[in-house]
């Protein structure tokens, strides 16, 4: 058991923790959450003995072995595989004992060393290390490359693999998913669910926390508050407390109103019944937890673009890549003014290649890329922070885009991203990764794009900022294409998914749960074909079946005959839903009139309440009709 008793910690002029306590039971999985700079990483350093307390005590069982994920990698010329194996100190010690015994021909020590190797399951160490590397996205040919050959993000993955390789009773992971794509994140979830020790992890990925954590340690106002359950449970528990505070009431109602608007907008535009049902449940839950974020320092919106067109951007018969052979072939993609797409696929399958082509940074190998007259792209790249001017202030970054705008107007805008006072005018060089990411997003928001293309926009951002982005994207009126390992964000902001795999891009028929199942099945197929993890996972991910073309055409014609009336019914139902929703909105506006609640207007009030109930009932029936039609339509697709 880990016990923190009345601990206090000050770093420089800032007090991070003040007379606070917490307990973590053995084999529990606890997520540490809180705003950037609240002391989460410092708490890890206390547990590792790298910092000293100002007051209080920390108790960790002496016999416990501690493994942790480093945030940096020194220059290292060891191979990726050897670097990961170095995580098991006992393995390396025994290997050295075997080498020494062989050198001195000491048979007794050699026998003991081999017995020790058997005890720690050392004969399978190489295989276990390879499995860790494959799970985190490394290919077979990467395993013997030196660590220096990998970029910063991939080196962090190596640190994660090394921490997982280390036998431990306590595992400390600081932002383990920050540099992972979705399939590696899903793999890590499964690994951690099987971990037998005590796990403490820092994360801003709410779905990841939900899947792993059974306890939440929330650091706020220099205190650690423990909540039982996962992140969703924490939100509800915290919301219940905050909702009792009258000062938060109006802001809470505004958040609920915004979420409700998005629900209604989604109902009218959704195209898949299965995704619709999943989304409606998620949004219903979001409404309940809205108060948990009412005290967030972030509150921004994407303003509507000055002009737009439809369609905005089209790729026709496109071959995408850097040279022959192409990475993606036969690409047909049209982005309309209200398109909202999430891109799925293995790392290296071509998602970023597609995004760079859409933006115009990567020319087509062949085919056509057609831009509309009023296309205005807002692009957040994975390495967007590298394009910021470190010597300039946040305010100066905006002034360079709009030199005629007043300083006060820019300050007001930056305040919605929590850049207040001197923070808005000081150079950004010492800013944290999260602060720089916020500024990069602010620059995009400021430019009022009608097409947002976001490639991992939530890296470095805390939970409140991620929540603010999700709300802002829900209210955004333009087109959206997003790649993200943050499942909560993409579940709540896109209407459809496209799968990038096998050098193709196609509409994915399903939601994120279906995609996780697809990942599992495609990996099993690949393993059955090769006997191990393939060097390029997406190459063998799907095996296309040969179908008689004549029979296929006949089947397609029969489908079209059945699909047409269903499509017409869906369109008609959507129109009726919109009309009834407008009537309901009008009634609800009338009910806000305080004069209605006087004795003289009792009859009118009763009539309006009755009409409100009737309209709500009609809308519910229409929604059921719409979902049933979609279910039937989906069965033919």
C-alpha cells in the first residue's frame, strides 16, 4: 500500500501541495489528473525519491520494485531491442554473471546463473521485448536500428516499452499515450489491464483513463482528492458537488444548452444508425457531467468563416505519396461544407499522407485535386509547435495575422485560451508543451477556416482543454477532418469514419468499437498468415475475397431497388424532425416568459405545457422511425 500523509511540496515560488493525504491500495490502478502545472509529475518524482518533501511522509513497501517511464532519451547507439531489454536490470545482471562464469570457467557459478535465468523467465525475454515493440507500432526491421535513428516521439515509445519490460510491483507512467496512435493506444490498454502490480499513471485521455483506472487522484488547489471509479465516475461525482454552487449555475446551463444544440444538429445529419445510437448515449452522458467543467479556464468558439463553398475540396482518381509506388491509390474523396470525418488506420498506412495532400503540402502523383473558390483551411499538424516563433509573444503571433486589430480585442481572444495578463505578452520560449499547443490552436481559430484538418490536436493538452476543444468542434459549422488517438474527441465531433488501409481509403461501416474489433481480427489474420506480427501490419490487414462480377452487379441492382424507398423515408423523417423541433423550440421560448406563471395565464400555461409534451412525444416517435429505417438500410449495405 502507498500512503501519503499530510505532504507539502513547494518548487521555487510555487506551492504545489499543502498538507494533503491519499492512499493507494496494492494492485489498484489510479489515474492522477489535474490542470497542467498542478504538480502531477512532481508527485511522481516524490515517489521515485528524486524530490524531497517540505513536510509529511510517503510510505512505499521497501520490497517493491518500481518501474517508470522516462520523458527523455539520452543519445544512445544501442539497438531498439537492446534498449528495451535494458529495462530488466536483473536480466542484464544474470547475463553478465553468465559471461563472467564462462570467461573464468567457473562451472558452479555458471550453473547457478542459468538457474537464475530460468527463474526470471529469461529465455523468453527477447520474444517479450519484441512483442512490446510490435504492440507499440515498431516494425520488425526497426528492432535492430540504433535509438538515435528514431525521432523524439518514437524514442518516447522506446522509453514506454523499456518501462513495461521492467519487472515491477509499482509502475509509474507519465502521459503514456501522448505519442501513440489509436491502435497502439488500444494495445497498451489491453497490456495494462493484465498488469499484476500497482499502477499510477498521468493521462489527459479520458477514454484511456475510463478503460484502465479504478481510482482517480485529482490535484486541485494544492490538495489531492481521491475518487473511486474511473474518469466518467469522477466527472459525475464532481459535477454533483459543483452543481450545488449557485455561482456556477448559469454557466452550467449554457454548457448543457450547447450540448443539446449539438444533439439536435446531429440527429438531423447523422447517416448511420449504429453510430447514431452510440453517439446519442454518449451525448446524454455528456449532459450529465457538464457541471464538472464549469470552472474550466478555457471557453472558445470557432467563428463562422466569412465565405464558404460546396464542395470545398475534391480528390479524383488520385495517387498519393512521395514517389512510385504510391502510398494510397484510386482515392476518390469529396469534402462538402458540412463533412465531419475521422480517419482510422494503422500507423504508417497513409493517414498523414492523405492529410498533407488535402492541405496541399504534398502534390499528387497523379489525378486531380480541386479546390473551391472560397476554400480556407485551418491545419494543425502533428509537429505544429515547431512552426511557432519562440521569441515572439502569443499576442504578437496574432498581431502578425491581423495587424489592424486592437490589442484589447486580441487580449480578450487569448483570454479564452487562458493567456491572461503578462502571459499574453511574454515570449513563448519557456511555455510548456500544453501552452504552446493551446497557442497553435488559437492561431487556427483566429483565422476562421471553413475546413479544419487536425492531425493529433490534443497532444500535450490537459483534460479541461480537451473538453473545451470538443465543445468548440461540436459548435463548429464548417467541414472537419481529424486524426486523433483521443477517442472521446472523435466520438463526439465526427459523423463518419474513413479507414485507411491496404493502399486505399474507404468509408468505414461502424463506430470505434467496431474499429477496435477490426484491429483485433486483422491482427489475427496477419498472424495466421505469417506466424508472427508482420513487418508492415496494414499490408496484410485485410484479404480481399474474389467475387464473381456478374453476380455482384445483380446483387447491387437488387440492393438499389430496396435502398431507394428507405433513403426517401429517411430524408422525409429528417425534415419532419426538423420542423417539429422548431415548433418545440418556439414553445420552450414562450415558456421562459415569467408572466405566464401568474394566475391570470394559467390556461395559456397549461396549453403550452400540453403542446410541449405532445411535440416531445412526436419527436421521440420520429427518432425511433428514423433509427429503424437506418437499421434496415444498413442491412442492405
